[in-house]
C-alpha cells in the first residue's frame, strides 16, 4: 500500500498543471476498478455511499462516513479525495474537529460545502461560510498531513444559481486557505471559464454528470479537475433497476443477458 503522505504529494502535484479526471467510486470494488482503468486519483461520493448503505444522501452519520473514507483509501494506492459534505457540523470549531478526524483516515484531500440542508435558507451566511473554510484550513494545518482542502459553493444545485455570488464565495474561500475551488452545477463552458478566470490561480474542480462538455473542452477552459459525483453510481443503479423491474413486472430476464460477464469483472480483481 502506498503511504498516505506519498499520495498527498502526488495529489498536490496533480493540481499544479494540466487537467485530470477524478471519478467517484461508491465502494471498495468500484474504487479498485477505477484504479485499474488508469485514473490517477479518486473522490468519494456521499450520494453513492449513502445508497449503498440503504439510505438517502446526507443521512449517513459521521462515524460511518469516516469508516467509509478509510475503507476506500485502504482499497487503492492512488490518492482519494473525501466528499466530506458540510463537515457534519455548523459551527466552525466543530467543523474543524471533524476535519481533523477525516484527515486521519488516509485521504489525500477533502471538500467542505456551504449548503445548509434547509430549503428556506440553502446556503450558510457568507461570513459563516468563510469562517467554516478557515477553520477547516487551520485543522488541516495542525494535522500536518498535507491533506488538500477543496471548498465548494453549492448555489447552483440548491436553487440559488447566482454566478456573481458563487464567485464571491469561491474567491473568499481561496483567500482563507482552500487549495481547490468547486461550484457544482455549472452547466455551460462559458460559466466555467468565467469562474476559472475569476479565481485564478487557484485550481477549479468541475462536476460533469451529463455530456455537456468533454475533457478536452474543459481542459481548454482552464479546468484542473473533473469529477462526476454520484453519476457512476446512478449509472450502475440504472442497469440494476431496469433488470429488477423487468423481473418483477414482466417475469422475464432479457436485461440480464446484456450484463457484462463475470469473467470480465473478475479480471479487475486479479
């Protein structure tokens, strides 16, 4: 197993230049397959993990998330970034305490969101959002792990799609120590270019969960990191649901015949 400090250094270098895809496994098996396919880093997905545990996204407890992070990190030799949701706390001191626990799981990076989970007020107030990122930065500094901090502004996926406010938040997050900036929900290359240029030289992560852009197009726009969130998990669930519904509703098994063979899957775990 590659030492976690080595993986932190590798992860840091990936953010210095170029563009890389950081796909999101939801369990040890999917993580190992993605590693075998040649990806240079991975990121966990809170939704994919939650569904595999039989619950909704954002309903997994902190202790279970920490176990999951360690499990994924231990399963592969490449860097893993943790989807650490909102830090499992509101107040900055509590976010910091939880970030310290996450940094001890072997991950090479982690992200903190500014969404509240409250549809009436979906984003934390600006000052509190910035304080939370600053507290996470201090916790990582004190951990001396070198774990990278990604700060996420969630306006475009929680009903507050304001590009100027998103940029204001991302720039402030960068100023208090975020290493990478991320605004999930951007859906046009022009929006993405605007964000990349506004927060430069900080690297930007872009979420892709449909075919609205290619790796080459995003690289040309200056994007450093591309993730897919829960999209790979949803793709797997799509096949599962289609086959299971056919059996339940029609009593036929046609979709099972379209599945990849056991031998093809086995090769990834040899």
